């Protein structure tokens, strides 16, 4: 296991004390909400860090992989809708089977027909007519599915399993998509690769937005089952009431009046149930984060990690040493994407709803990249630190800006147009902060706050 | 015969004219991206926001002129404000170069680092725009909206189908032709243009022959500022101005630049039109067209639409991926101005 340096302990201490600080100032509920998102962000950042920091493979498709993870959460946990399956299951099955036949036919032609021109002509003919036929079955089926009770259903539903399984499935989904993207695009130069992955992630999200039979599209899926207890159940559970009474016994004993005491206890229980739920999420997420952190570090220190660094630092030399650069790039791209997919499933689990239109590149690709750069690419602790710090400042930027604006415009009247306009645009200042942080880090600490350790071994 | 004419009018009205005007906007944007790529050698993710910034300044001055009752009659007031927007955009470009990009150029950083830096710049400009003008959709085109309305055309020709010609479309096309001619003339005939071409072709050789790199970069940013501001304003004039939309526009712009061959100005223009036309043609429902063209017994039942309009963005990217796979250097071999 790795040893932490002094500044790394400092970073960890800063992270923890930030949350304690917020807990005292803004309440523990707020602190835990931020903490949960921070942990998820840290996992996303580790995913990107693995492909970029270890091997120098750029991945701007974070948004798409997150969305795939989210889709997994829906498909795993939502109860199946039998009417939809009856309405369109057969049609979908037929079109899927036809698609497989089409792919096999194209592969067969590619193998047998040698002359290039004939091959192109045959292939395009087969693909064109194949798609026409498939479309017929497919459109009918999807139309039927979307007609089933469109107000609350209108899609196939899922498997009805506990949502926690979706964290693994989400990783697999994202890995599958990443495999296809990697096969197509990984040969490209890094800036082309950035643009292509960005574009493909847009395609993934637009598919999820508009294929209503699969993901309910822009109508969103709500009410996904939680892996942790619901507040309302907690509030009626005896053990929880006893626990809250026990924890606050000194405070409660000071109140003499019985009705007052009951009142205070009820408030405490309501507050406590919210905090309990968030705390359980935090513990679950923390476990996943630590597992991924452990294995990521293990991998980085292993011969495989050394090979990855070699490939990153000098591709030609690594190639000359007999390392299969293309294959290793694909492997690491898929692994990174899978971790991002896990984070995507966790994100949907936390929210309990899946909103495809909520996936925007600014929020779900570029911010994650800022986390990686700021934290320190190539260092997993740095990635976690970046995730925590950036998400923390993303959330706390608004109160901070309000404070600063009020301070700067203290001489102006409260009805001053400039002051009102500035206060109205407080939410946009966070983009300014993010950009400035990124620019400053790239300029003055290009390796990130916690840089990669140079190992001589 | 009448049916044939009608079908042609349908195509003109719904595909060709919108395609040309959207394509012109993309071409101007892609030209800017390509200039940055050829001279400064990085993919500028901030380009969309630069366009948005130019459009925003133009809008602010359009409002100012409107409040002073200064206008151009039938032409939109935005044309009057456009030069001011252009100057502001050029200043923005030069400031961002002086304070941000220059350092990395002197450090000889790898292109990916510069791309990351441009993302930082993108965030900052994005924030400035949102703070100044908010996120609401703004319509700022005034003057005469249509040069020809669909109804007028129907009465004029007696055909069933109307042909509408928005003035913003005509303005877009005219300005694009003007600007493209000027850019290509500048690159081919003037001394500065030639030095820029030399610089993009072989930097070391250009430096040896006494070309001042700072001057070349400075000129590049001026051209980029002009192109970006005009493209952004024209897009806003044609559709409507919405700060968030420009981030989405970056992707088709990159696609156009790469499809045409990044670094090649001619390729960027062609790429713009290729992307625009394929986006529109693939997602257009051809039912009306076939209704006119085919005998009534063969009339299509569905919409005859290859893909639903929801997949507009997907189309441009699929083309990008296909081009990169078959011909990675783009249609016209890129890298040199």
C-alpha cells in the first residue's frame, strides 16, 4: 500500500475540515449533500484520470458514459412493464435479430468479395435495404410501446432489481460504448480524439433523449427505488426514534413540558431522518470510492501501470519495446469509461430520477476535466482532491459571490440597477471561477495541486 | 410540369435556401477555427463563445441605436452595430492571446495543453456573456423581415407552393460571399497573407526568412475576430440569439473544419456547406416532394424521413467520424493555409 506524503495528509485534512466547517455554518444536511456529490465527482475524476493521467488518452466523452450509467440504473431498477413488452417486444426482437443478420452479412461480404468496388456497392445496397426493412418493424414496435399508457409508462421498463446492481451494470454499459468508440477513434491524434469523443457523447445523449421506448426520453424516469431507507419509514421506526432520543437525551431532559418536548423530538426526528439517509448514501459511495482508489493505486504501481506511463511518455519507444500501444490504449480507455459509468449510475441512484436532457457538456464533461487538471493528473489522490475541491467551489461559489458583490457595492443603494443586475447573475459567476481556476492552475502549477510522483524504480 | 415546378420549389424553400444560409454561418465559423489551427496550432474550444461575444456586443449596440432611433430602414439595425461588435471581438481575441495563449506559445506547449487552456478561456467568456446579458433568448432582427413572402410568391407565379425568402438569409449569403472573397484575396495577394501562409506551412523556415511571428499571430487574431463576430451575429440574426446555443454550435463547426481538412480555408468553407446540407437533407421529411413528383398511386404513406430532426447533431458527427475513418486529412488535405 502506498504511503502518503505530508502535503497529501494536508490535502486530506483540508477536505475533511471544509465539510465540518460547512456543517457548522450551513447545517449538516447541506454539508452531506455536497459531500455526496463530491464523492461521485471524485469517482468520475478518477475514471478520467486513469485514461488521461496514466496513459495520456484523452476522453471528452464523460457526459456520454455518465448517461450510459444512468440508463443502466433505470434498466436495472425500474419494474418491468408487461403491457409494453406485449405491445412491442416481438417487433423489437425481430428488428434486433434482423440487425444481427445484417451485420453478419456485411462481415461475410467483407471477407468474401475481394474487389474493392464491388464490395462497396454490395455493402451499401445491403445496408440500405436492410435498414429499410428493419425500420419497418422497429418503428411499429416503438410506436406501440410508446402508446402504452404514455402519461406514466410508455417505455419498456427495467428488470426490477435492487438499484445497487446497476452500479456494476452501468460500468459495463459504459465500457461497451467505450469499446466501440475506442475501436473507431483511438488511432486519431489527441485533439481530434477530444473532438470526436465529445461528439459521440452528444450522440449518445441525443439517442437517450429521443428513443422513448428505451429511456422514456425527455419525459424523464422518476421514482427509482433507493438502496437506503426512506425518510418517512425512518420517522415511524421505533429504533430510529429511540436512537434520536438517546443522542439528544441531555437536550430533551432540560425541557420539562411534555408537549414541548414531543414537539422538539418530532423536529429532531425529521431532521435526523434526512441526515441519516444522506449519511447512508455517503457511506455507500465512500466504500465504492475507496475500492476504486485502492485498485487504481495498485494498478498504477504494478508493471502494467509502469508500461502505461512508458506509453504515455514515449509512444514510439514503447512500441519499439514490443508493447502493443493500440491495444493498451483501448484497454485503458475502456477501463476509464467504465469507472465513469459507475459514477453515472451512482448519480442517478442519488437523485432517484433519470433526466436525459440534464446531460450537458459544460457541466458533465468540462467541469470533470477541470477537476482532473486542478487535482493533478496521474495521481489518484489528486483526482479525488480535485473532485472535492472543484465541486465544493462550484456549490459554494454562489454564496461567496453574493457576499463579495454585497461588499463591493456597499456604497450603492439597494435599488441601484447595477447592483440588482449583478445580484441576479450570481449563478453565472461560478463559470467565471471555474475558468479562472483552470487558467491559473495551468499557468502556475501545470501538474496540478497534488502532482504525480516521479518514481525511480 | 406544374407538379415538377412545385416539387422544385419545395426543395428550394425547405432545403436549399436554409442550407445555404446555415452553411454560410458554419463556413465562417469553421474558417475561424481553421485559422487558429493553421497558425497557432491548437483546437480552439472557445471559438463558439467568441462568436457569442461578438453577437452580444452587436446586440447591445443595436439596442442603443434603436433607443436613439437610428436605423437602416428596411435593413436590420444590427448591420450598423456590427462594426462595433467586430472591433470588440478583435480586442477580446487579442486580450485573450496576450494574457493567456501567448505564454504557452512561447513555452512551445503541446496542442492538447493549449486546447485545455482554450477550455478555460471558454468558461471565462461564457461567464462574462451570461453575467452581462443573461441566458434569455433574444430576437434582435428588425427592419423588413421578408424579401418575399410565401403568399406573394404563390400569387405571383400561380404555383401551389410558396417560396419564402427571409432578408436575414439574403444578408447572410451576401456578407459571406463578401467576406470569403476578401479573406481569400488577402491570403493570396497581400504580403501579410503570404507570410501567414508561409508561417502555417513551415514555421522554422518562415522565421528564418525574417517573418515576424508576433505580427502573423496578431493578424490571425484580427481575422479570427472578424470572422467569429460576423458568423455569430448572422446566426443570431437568422435564428435568434441564445448564449447557450453557441456551445452546441462549436461541435458542427469543428466537424465542418475537420471534414473539409483542418487548416485549409477552402476546405473549411466546403465542409461548412457539406455539414449544413447533410444535416438538413437527412432530417427533412420528403413526403411533400414525392407527392408532387410521383403519380398518386405511388404516393408515399410515411413521412419519407431518414432520421427524425432530433438527430441533427448526430448527423454532423456521423459524417465527421466517417470522414476521419476513410480520409483522416479531410476532403482537402489540411494543415496549410
